[in-house]
C-alpha cells in the first residue's frame, strides 16, 4: 500500500489530523518473531524518532486505519466507519472530517460515520447537518429508530436552538425527536383550541 509514493504522501497528510505530531515517514519492520509491523517516524524539533505499532496510541492507529481504508477502497464504494473519533483529540475533529470529505469526493466514495462526540458533530459542514441520521430508542416499545434530521417535523425550529453537538449534549435533540408533537398533532391541538375559543365566545354572547 505504501509502496506507491502518492498514496504514502496522502496517508502522511491524513495523519496530520492528530495533535502535536509531525509524522515524516511510514515504514515497516520485521520483528524477531518474523512478524511485519508498522513503524512511524516522528519529528520533534530537530530530532527524528521511530515508533513501532506497539507504542502508538489508539487514536494514531485508528486514524491510520481510516486513511488506509479510504485510500484503498474501490472507487464509488460505501465505507462504514464506527466511532471514528475514538482516541482523537476533540480539537482535531473538524480537520479529520475535512480530510475524510476531501478523499471521499476525489474517489467518489459514500462514507457512513457513527459518533457520539459533540465536538465532531459540531464540526459537521452546514450541508451535512440535515443528512445526519439520529439513532434513538422508541419511548413506546424500546425499539431502535433512525431518523434523518432534515425529516424531523419542525426541523428549522430544532436547529435554531444550537449546533448538533450542543443539542445532543443538552438532551434537546433526543427530547425533540421523541416527544415533540408532529404537524398533525399540532394541527389537531390548534383546531381544538379554536373550537374551545369559539365556544367561549358563543357563551359570552
């Protein structure tokens, strides 16, 4: 995979999503047990230090694996990444999303990402917010439900209350989806209110 210089450069660029790390090279070593292991060379100041996979953080390994998948998946395919931001510093969420989006567009990939991280949700570009799918448990029977944010009744009212990450942290998103009355329910209540008002006017006359 890294024998292709262009692909290797792409991977190195992608790894810059990580904080305070300047990875200058990716290589592989053979262990005493005849295993092939990933090795990264990091620069700090004027010093270069190699690190093998056993000493790398979960976040570094995850970002590397995401880069490898995006760059090796067949063009026009679907890539699913679960909890993409595990081990990744919140301050790099926006950078990570931008790099994923750039590769996805250039290779015509459809990428499905799951996350519970408010920082990553707040980093979503505006055009991606209505396409975001919220997963929750039905208050009626406990079944898992999926709803596209843009399909939620009164979506503009919801999104005007804050960013997606902020709405999730405050519990507003879950309450809005589970308990907010739909258009038909609101129409029904409005008609009931008008009927009650007319009745009061008739009595007063």
